[in-house]
C-alpha cells in the first residue's frame, strides 16, 4: 500500500504544469559568492530562475543553501558577485527587493508572547497592509493551513512544526510575488507536512515564483519544476527532476543526489 506522502507526491507531479521556457528570468545571479574567513560558503554561483517557476535548492546541511537565500533576501552582504530580483539589484535597491518578496526563514521568527493571530497581524501591519485586506488574508491563511484553533494560542507553547507553519503564513501575509522558503517543513509531523506540500504547490497555481531550499529529496522531487543540487557552495547539477533522473539512469532523485554527492566525496571535493 502506498503511503499518504507517496500519493500526495504523485498527485503533485500530475498537477505540475510544464514550465514556460519563454518566461522572463525573475532572478538573475552572477558569480555570487560569500566567504566567512577562509570558508567559501557560496562559491561563484551563476543561475537564472524564471517567473512563475518553483525552483528547488537541494543539498546536505552546510551546502550553502541558506547562505544563498540570505544574500538574495538582503540579510547577508555578498563577498562578490551580483544578483537581481524582479529587475532590482540586491545591493543597490534592497528596499525594492523586499517589497516584492516573502521569506520563511529556517529559524523561527515570531514573538512568543503573542498568539499566532497577533503575530500575523503584526507582520501585516509592519508592511502597511490595509486593515480589511489584512483581516481577510489572515483568515484565508489560517483556514487553508487548518490552523484556526492553534492561531488563537500564544506561540510560546507551539511545537517546532507549528512554528514552521506560522512562519510560512507570515511569509505569505502580504501576498508577495516571489517567495523564499528555507527548509519549510523541518520539524513537522507527517500530516502537517503533507498539507504544507499542497499549500506550497498552490503558490505556483497563483503564478508566484517560489524558491525552496530543502534536504528532503522527495520534497524537492514532488514540488520543483527544476532542481539545483548545491554542495560546498557550488552548483553541481541543474535540471528538471526527470532530466536529472534520465541523465543518471536513476529511478528517483535520491539516487541522482547520492551518486553526484558520493562521487565528489570519493574524489575529495
């Protein structure tokens, strides 16, 4: 019998539209690098992500996924290189970039003395949202996430998975056109994880550009139009899940990932 996650994975694959290869690049990254002392966390990244694309960064812990996202969102200054988001330079026009993006960070970014609802309202007010629009948006998000009762409680009592769900809703509160999701399902139980997969897939249905970082290989395969495998700060493979599986004669993306990263370990890279 198939697990519920496998059923959801197949349903997501079936609903996944073909990526528009004529779409304009929404994110353009050129020679982007970040060094921490002698450590090259991101090492000369070059990549284009298209408007309306669901792009998955896949890699082990410490591969450079979060550092890349942090630079694109304006949380870290690059050591070198450049990037544009929706036509705006991340160094020269950071406010323009921030107005167009929503970010679900890897670490919980909530006020624990407030309820879930109060956190959502606070972050919406910080973005100067119209009160009626904000109220409607909050209700839509908590209902879609089956989070109505939990949202009434103070977040200091939330589990790690509940914190991730709230962080995702905060990222979506202003209905941004570009969404960065950094390990969005870490700590979630199986039920919440399946629901979150469907919620993320729905963002693409709305025409949003989504950048997802994960070390859950099945998550990247189920959700992503294209996958970039990153290791030691370098992009080492790029393509649709099916393209990568065909190139490596593999049954699934996990086999591709293990082959590529394992070979680098054996070669001492």
